[in-house]
């Protein structure tokens, strides 16, 4: 399953909003430096979808990402 993710980095609080089954809006505290924000996004989706593989397919350097789950 592919999920579109819109990310805001450097936020004051972490927040995950599910807009549709395949669209999430995520705010993370981490900065976009040294892959910290991407790592945190993967942690969040691994908690939402336990026992499934999670990886960023597209958008490593962009706020609009596509995450593959499963």
C-alpha cells in the first residue's frame, strides 16, 4: 500500500492527521538535517502499522513523500 504524506518539519509539537486512507499530514519536531525527520516519519508509520515493512519510496528531500507500507 502506498501512502501520500505531507510533512512539516521543525514543528513545536508532533501531530499525525489522517485525511484519507492514503493521505496523512504529519508534523515532526526534528529538523530536516542529517535525515532526522525522515527517520522520525518512519518510526511513526512503523507504530501505526506494526509487523509491516515501511520505507520512503519518493520524496526523500521534499515535504511531499510517498511511503510504502507492507
